């Protein structure tokens, strides 16, 4: 059984016991329980239920493993040829690591 859930504007496939890295959740503390009720689709062993826009009564219960995880560094390099202009900029996205404890559908 899996569900498609919307978390912070992004859609994730969620199954019990799996880990998710979502965009940083502000008030999440390590070990806290978080519930998401924007379930868009439920697949229960081939029986698919699609919400309009969400499935009523379905939710995903997650535990926060780490409230702040940094992603890989992305380098952005700008250059204008023959002008002596070069600029290097780096960015590391902040994520929250979640473990899915229960899928209620």
C-alpha cells in the first residue's frame, strides 16, 4: 500500500517504513510526530482511489529523524567572455528527514 502525499508544495510517494527528505519544516523537532492530510492518491494492492482534490479521511503519520539536513552543494558559475567577468556562487538546500510510521487510508 502506498499513497501520494503533498508536503510543502511537493508530491511524494509514501510507504510505511520509508525515509523522505522534504524541504525544511520550520517548527519540527527531532523525535516529534508530524501528520500530513493532503493525500492525493491511495493505492491499496491495486485498488486505486484518486482524490478530488484530496482523499477524505486519509493521512500520513511521520516521525522527524533530523530537523535539519543539508543537501549536496550546487555550484552556479557565470562568465562573460573577453570581459574579465567571472562569478562563482554555491548553494546547499536545507531538508528535513522524515520516517513514515503509519499510512491511514
